[in-house]
């Protein structure tokens, strides 16, 4: 019965986002490229792309797989080319950012807002290689934050040019990963402060502008691992930006090898043992097939805080209350994955429904003290995989504020969300994962974890088989999930 209800419900009330709507949202942000200062000399742009013929490609993929399998200390070095299938334009390709800018053309469009970009097959394959103990370290020139988002442990990653979603504390070195794009680049102060009790210093963004020196901490760990590496695999980089592009060469002295997968030629091709001209996702998928390693789905979980303030009116007949839906990064921080919130009242039909369309999301009401009811929130998502919303029910009881805060096992809750999302391939499930009742402030703050993106990566055909069937498959179809799961059951908060 539930299955049927769910499907009918979706058919009737949840139109999937049309392509046009997605495109309009996509024009919002190209990420940091628009913020970089304009400089005349960005190196070679508009570089020609090369494609190895299918049989050559297949043979090279097998060779690469053998090299990866044999390696004792594999280091992967990544550039913009591993994120183009995530909808983020590269810099030097025929439609790259610098290329079009130098031709006086409009900048290329990202296919999704930067903060909703999903990891490519390559990002997720690297996560599997790390878990399998094969990949020891990742060095990235990308600022899109997708390596961390995909699940590469922070201590096994050097982000040489920064991360658009990270802020750091210049005093204690604490790092904060945000779900919104940090507003500045060039290591400037942001509007937020360090959360460490004895610190509270103003945070800074981590993304380098042209004149900024590479961060010492990232550079030294990158160098260390390149020296230890017996194989440095360069993926989707034209190896043009110094000093980053010289890092892979550091493996050579200790007898290490370099392999390059890129559509354009690079100045380091002559130093490499293997150069593959092919789409990075296709090559990496081929290597994974060959190693018999499966690529697990990407599950994105976002968080919101729901803050309910209650005050009894002077005549003790009413409760004046305020409901706030806010970012977990602070009440003033943006909540970029939420488009709007529809508020309705269960068991109390005569209470007026409301639609909150602007941030901060806030609802003020006065209700009679004799009533118990449930506030139901439908949180509508902004662009992403196209899943439209999640629903959260908040019981509103006569007690003003309870003194006891329930204790949630956050890790178990998140793991359960991930497992269910993997089984269902759907976004929209949520669960309360943290709660703080504050009697003095008359508030209850609950953090909800929400699955906002599920991406599955099917096994790819071998390159030569793919050629005869007309390609490696539609990139779009990799990112489909099956729509929001409607929770009919009342959640117990
Ligand atoms: Zn600090
Ligand atoms: Zn989805």
C-alpha cells in the first residue's frame, strides 16, 4: 500500500525539475574562477585534445592497472579534468575558462551550482583505492572540495590551491568545512570566527589568488609523498602551473614512475612511463574493472538546525513561539541547499499554513496552551540531483522546555541513513542526530541530517566494447536517483 501511495503521490505532486530550470540554476556560480584576479599570462590555453584509439586505450588501461596493482606507494595528482564530468568547467580545454576568456567570450557555464557539484566516478574510485590500501596520498590542484566530500581522509590529501568550502583559523589552525561556498578568495578574513572556546579568531578562506604562495603544510606533505612514491598517477591535469606541476617529478630520483591520463599533451609527457589520452572517468573505471574493485555510491548528507523558542504569555493562556531553520555553521550562515520551507500543522487544521521563502527561515506564532499538535516542515531543496524535498515533523507539546536533552548516537544514525539511501537510491530521508534543550534560553535545538544526493556509478564497458555500442553511457544517467522518500510515519523526536 505504501509503495503505491508513494508512487502516485510522486506522480501527482512532485514534478521533476526540467532541464531548463536546472540550467538557470546552473548559471548562478562558476565557483572561484569568477573571483580570481585577471592576469595576462595564464600559460597555454585552447589546447588540442587527443583521444587514443579504442584498442590502444584498452591496452594502456590494462598496463596502468598492472602498474597500480604492483605499486607499494601510489600517489595520485589531480587537476580540473577529473571534475569536468561533475559539471565544473576546466581551464585550458577548448571550452575552458581561460580559453574562452582569452577569446573574449562569455565564461563557460557550470551545470550545477558549485556547492551542489557531485563527485565524478574518478573521485569515488580514488576513495575505493584508498580503502583498499592501494592509494596512499592524493594531491589536488582543484578547489572544488570534491575529494574531501567524496570521502578521502583529510590526512591523506593535500589541496595545493585551497578549498572553496574550507575556512581556517590563522591562530590555532582549526579547519572548518562548510556546505556553502566561502565568500572570498585570496586568504582573506571571512565573516565567521573560530569555534574553539579559547580562540574565537576571525577565520580566513583557503583559496589562493594568483600571487599567493602555496601553503607550506600542504606542499611539504605533498613533497614527502611524491619522494616516497613508486607511482605518481596524474589525472586530468595539463601540468602547467608551477611549482605544483614539478611535484610528480620528485618520485623519479627514488626510482618511481609517472603515469599521465589527460586529453591534452603536457610538458611532462617525456618523463612519464605511460601517457594515456582518454577521458579520465573512462580510464579509471577501466582500471577499477581490471582490479575487480567496485565503486560505491556517493551519499551526500546535509545538516540543518531547527530551533524552537517558547514563551508563555503574561496571562498564561498562550505560548508565543518562534521556529527557526538555520545552518549548523551559525545562524547567520547561508543554507544553500534549502530553497523554501512549507509549514503545516497536523492535528490542528485551523492553524494557518505558511511558506517561508527567504533566509533566515523564521516563523512566529501564538497558540493556545491546551493544544498539542505537530508542526510539519517540508524543506524544498535547491538544484542538485533533482530530488525535490524532505519532510520533518516536530511534536509541539504543552511542556515549555524539557530539561533533559536526548542523547543520539550520531555516527550510528548517519550510517543508517547512508545504508538506507544506498539500498533505496533515494534522497530525502532525514533523522534527528543531535539535540540540546536550553531551559534558560527557553529553546530546543535539534540538528537533522538529511540525505540530499545519491549518485550511483555503474560498471563501465571495456573501452573497445563501449565504442561499438556508441559510448560509455550517458553521464546524466549516472546521477539519477529515484526521488524523495515520503515518510508517512510520524517521527518521534
Ligand atoms: Zn582558532
Ligand atoms: Zn536525489
